[in-house]
């Protein structure tokens, strides 16, 4: 694999088209559908929203770092479960055999090596639904706000399982914004989750880039890159699978919200 590392250093992202074969996309979507079919939400539905972080008060979310948990859209009032979910997270890659196999395939390990990881560890995984008509907006953020190491090493591998475009809420990014500071940290303070502003510098005055991605495209996201996605008001889904890696050479800060006390981190083997 030959990456344009100069472009990654300049922009903070790479768009690798036709990275994941159609058969793997099919397998992830079929497995997610099977997990959803077997899921009984009971009387309480935990809503995931980047707008107000209300889910952070819910133990179901706080203890999801080493589990497979289901989170609902804000606007999912009377939809059936399969059309109401926001995402599944956050340890699919460790606890489900299909997600494990695809997450640890050699091409992803090679990609991590080319990006300079010395001891890549798979920290978090999410199956993202971005449902037709109700898929919520994800505001501008940096992944290192939520997954913090010293030095910062978190990197996102975002894989389109449906075609993603402006109409159904593709990723948006601020090219070069990763060269700025970490603006905020979301972390544990006892039993509470807290967000602190570290640097009030505004986002760079850069024209956002729409990272439109056909099915099977992998987008690499630097942990300090400001990125977002618009709501999906189209009639088409925008399923995606996201993995977040950190380098084992860095310190995973002890107050990170995502904790896995019973599930040690693993690399690609």
C-alpha cells in the first residue's frame, strides 16, 4: 500500500477509495442487522446526541467501552428499532467475530504501519446508522477530545458501508485544522462526565471539504482534525463503520471516559 503521507500531513485526512471489498461491507451490514434483530431495548432507550451529551449521564453509555451497546436517535419517537438506532458501540471489534475478523485484516494493519503506528491498539469501534430522514447532525469536533493520549495518537478509520454524499450526511472536514490545538476534553470526574475548554481558539477559517465516499471507501482522520456531518434528511441510509486506534507507546490518560477494566486492549493480532 502506498499512501500520500504528504497530503495527510497537509490536510489531516486521506480518502482511500475501494479499500474494503463489497463482500466485507455486506458482512458488516448483515451482522449489524442480526445484532439489531436480537436486541430487546426494554422500556428505556438511551439516546446518543452530540448536541447536548445527555447520554453521558447514563451508566449504560458510561460502561459501554468494553461492551456492545445500542444507542438511539433523538428524533426516533415511534420508529421500529431497526430504523431508530444512531449507533452500536463500542467494542464490536473485540466481542463480535465478524467485526473482529474485518477489523483485524492485514490491510488495516498495514495501513496503521504506514501511518507510523509503532504499537497500534484498537480502542473503539462503532457501527453508525445515520438513518433516513432522522439521522442526526454531528457537530464540529476533534476525536482527541474524547479519546486522549499523551502525546495525542488517536486516529480514526471511517469506512463507508453505503454511498455517502452531501444529501445523506457525508463527513465534512476542515483541511489542515489538525495543526491547531486540542480545543476541548471530555472526561470522567468521579461518577460525572465533564467537558472542559482547553483552548478557545476558533476553528480555522477554512472552507469545509465534503468527504463524499462511495461504498467501501476508507477515510483516515487525524485525531486533531475538526470534522462533522450534516443530518440525513434524504430517504437513503448512510451506514458506516468506524474504528479508533491509539499507539501503545503513548499514555492512555486514566480519566478518559472510555474504560475497559475487564477487556484489555489488543492490536491487530
